[in-house]
């Protein structure tokens, strides 16, 4: 890892504590996302309701870590690598909180869809997309834990796949609605679920970009994967 050691051991402990709290928050978010997708594909209303009710834990974690970062900024006035770390943490927890929000949306849709007579056939595609985004979130957190820019790039490069799966699901559901207008309501709910997953993949990519920013000192936001690879070609 590229975290510097300081003369003040207390300062080192503060930075390490912040990082460990981010990982703790990431674990909660990952569990919520996995649970929400499981609730959706298995029509598990009890699990979905649990996800909806416990989403507040992610919000509390975000506020707590934010406060820790503000105290470090005020007390230590970090520069260079330390400042990049604090900025990466602040941005990462924002994306984790938004992943938690999307997981809650999926859980809510799972409740609605479980009560409908929607066919389970299109859940196969949604389950596959869910598996992709869960893996992306998990691997982005691993990249953050190790501050591994190479792994972060690999995870970020999988984000376009989520776009492709979203478009495929959208086409499938539009066809289904055309064949059976009675399915429009439930199909729209399923579309919103797939859209939430696509946004989660975006947030996972964002986390990877923050890792790259911290390790390499390069801002790779708002560029294509090809441009990102070119920017990092000397490092990867």
C-alpha cells in the first residue's frame, strides 16, 4: 500500500482507522446489495423488508466517516498523498451510500414484484446482471483495501458490460410488454430494478477511479476505458 508512515503514530492510527471504517461500511453495503438481489430473484419478502429497514446503517456510517475526515483535515492539514487519501475516502463513502440507496430500491421492487404474477423467465437475466454488479462492488472494495491501481482498472473496465446487460434486459422487457400489455406495470418495475443495478456498476467504477487517483495521482474520471488504459499504460 502507498500509505506513508509519519513521525506521529497517532496520525498513522487515525488514517488507518478511517480506512478500516470505509471497509466496514463497504461490507454492510455489499451484504445489503447481495440480500436485495437474492430477495428479488427468490421473491423473499421478509429479506427484502429487512434490507429496506436497515439501510439507515449505511447513512450513519457515511456521516461518521465524514466527521472523522473533517477532523483529520482540520487537525493534521494533510498534503500530497495524505490529502489524496482523505479525498478518496470522502468520495468513496458517497458512492457507497448511493449503492446502499440503490440496494434499497431493488429491495422495494422485490416486494412489489413478489406480489405480482410476473413470469420468472426474465429474472434469469436480472440475476446475471446482479451477479456482475455484486462482484464489481466486492472487487472495487478489494482494490480500495489494497490500494491496488491495477486491480482497480480491471474492475472499472467491466463497467461497460453492465450497460450491455441493461440494454439487453430493456429490450427483453419491452418485447414482453408488447406481447402482453397486462405485464406493463410489473415489467416497468423490473426495468427500474435493472436500472438500479446499472447505476451500482457506475458507482463501483467510481470507487476504482478514486483508487487510481490515490495511487497514481491521475484523475481518470469522465474518460473512456481506452483513454484510461492509455493514461495508465506506463504503470499497469
